């Protein structure tokens, strides 16, 4: 079942995906140069200095430098991540590095006019490449499905669900075809991967005793054991059975009760080790706070006419307060009042389940529009200015939910809650926050300024995909 033709096919799928990204990026740079050249010709006089800047030879040089910069940033490697967010982060870094590289190389030839031309082309190509990669990760999933390695996952618990969510990345060459679990009550349970635009599903089809039948039926090539505290003798028996069936086998090492979000796996020489994963956040916290204050103040200033119009429209609808203040749990468990535009009728229970669709009777007519466009969240910029929230972070929960948090769940209270985050740009954004904490745990472990900026930019792409 693990013959080389299928393995070769998996590698070909990965290479095809990388090749598609490179071709797309090259075309995006050429497209940006062409479009901005046309715009400059229409709007103003052609640049008298260095007209060859937009000619094919120099355009090709700029394209090559840009592609090399993206490659150095790791955009084209095969590293996978939750929601492909690390790929987007590397793309953002690569675009910034590419701008600096091209600017440095072409500096002796740049005039004020050509610098303006270059900056304009950079903006167009960067937007095209960043959001184009998001679309490609979604559209080219068929390469993974057709050429990826088919795997069975043994252990349909929390760890199995988390691993399945990560494998949902289009850059992974792994295609889960079935779950196995020894608990008969889980038979038939369906798991959904966490994607940006769609979900992939996988069901619990049997116990470990059904491994041979299911492996043959689904043409599986590998078994991944997602039970970290499995007994050594049982793991050995499973390994022997996999050898007999021609299956590869992988397993998660014993975590000794620690959360996977508290540790970091690495290799020293050929020896795998697991270490705790502390982060030094002092400089990041200061940078993030300055960014939050500057951006929220600017957005509030620019959108102030819109905010007034929205508040007036809500008030005229039923002559009631257009704002809604709700108690939430903030940093380190400190409660605060979170502000929103009111989208539901005044008689609605503020602590009832969040509406799952726009047809919910509790939502007002204006509220449907505000939820669809996420404009109801704008007053939270006031919370950001007050220091109670951040632009990016875990979504703040209600106190009666956080009061029953486990020690692991309380990890999400270590950082300031945010207006947007990983959960908001996933297909699970309409489900309960406390049922999808893996998004927050991933963010807390990997938080950085570039990750925050990446999440903000991806939020823009999904702004109009709300309830």
C-alpha cells in the first residue's frame, strides 16, 4: 500500500502547488507593472525619466527579484500550519522583503517619478499576491485530494480533532479517510477540519480491530495514532499489525498530561525532544499597544460620519438606544463592558445563544445588514482605545462561561481579547467560541506582530461573510 508510484504522486501534487504559486506571483508582478503603467499614461504624462522601467527586460528583473525574496521568506516551502496562517504571514514578510530588495537594487536608477511608479506597482502586486494565495489554497485543494497520502487516524479525542484541523491545510499531502476509536459510542461521529472557506469531513468508522478492513476499503497508506498516553505494549502490537498490512505508522509521543499548546517539539541531532515554549512578549506587547491605539483612533476618525449614520438608523427604527454594552471577561479574567451596535430587538435575552443565521427572529432589519458587514463591531474600537481589548486576539467570552474554564482553557485569558482573530476567519466562526478554543491556543503560542497584521488583512477578505 505504500508503493513508490503513490508516494511520487503526492510529491508531484506538492510540486504542482508550489509551481502554481510561483507562476501566479510572476504574473501578478507583470500585471501590476502593466496596470500601473496604463494608469499613469491615462492620468498623467508618461514618465520622462527611465521609460524602460516598464519594458520587458527590467520588468523581468523586478519579477525575478520579487520571486527570490518570497522564496527566501519561505513562501514556497512545504511547511504547514493551522489555517495556512503561517503561509500568509510568510507571504506578507516576503512582500516587504521584496520591496526592500528591489528598492536597494534599483536605487541608483530611481528618480522621484520612477520611485512613485515602483511604489504603485508594489501595492497592486502585493494585494494581488496576498489575497491570491488565499484563493489558491482553497481552489487547488483537488491536487491534495487526488495525489495526497491516504491516512487513518486512531483516536477520536481532543488530540485527534486538533491534528485533523491542522491536516486540513491544502499544503499537507495527507488525506484523512477514516477515524478509529475504541469507544463504541463515538462510532459514526463526524469530524470537520478547520478551513478558511470550506470544511472537509471524516467519520469514525470503527475500532482498531477494524483496521485491516477499513485500510483495504479506503486504500489507506498510513496509520497515525493520536492517543498520547497509549500503553507501550498496545502501541507495539499496532506497529506489528501495520507492518503486516504494509501500512506506515506514526504516533504522538506521551505528553504526560501537558497541553500541546504549552510545549514545543524539536530535534537535537537525531534525538527528538519536547520543551516548554515560553515567549518573551515585552517588546511585542508594547508594539501591539502602539499599533492598536494608532489604528483604532484613525479608523474612528475616518469612519465617524458612518458611525453617526448607523447609530441614527438604529435609533429611528424603534426609538431605543442604538448601542449595546455587554459584560465580558478580559485579560487575566478582569471583567469589562464591551460595546457594539445593537442588532437585536430590545426584548432579546442578552445571554442567549448567538444567532446562527440572518433569519433569526431576534435580529432587526438593520441588524442583519450590520452583522453581514460586521459593522456592528465598530464600537469595540472604543474598548481598544481604553486598553480593554486589542484589534487582534481571542474573542472575549461571557463571565458565566469563563467561570467554569479548566486550567487549559484559562490559557486564553493570558492575552488581551480582540475584535478579530483566527476563529473569525475560519469556517467555525458561527459556532460557540468555547467549543473551538484551538484557534485561540494556536494564536497565543505563535503571537507576533506579523501574525496580527496577517489576521487583520485576512479579516478584510472575509468581512462580508458574517451572519
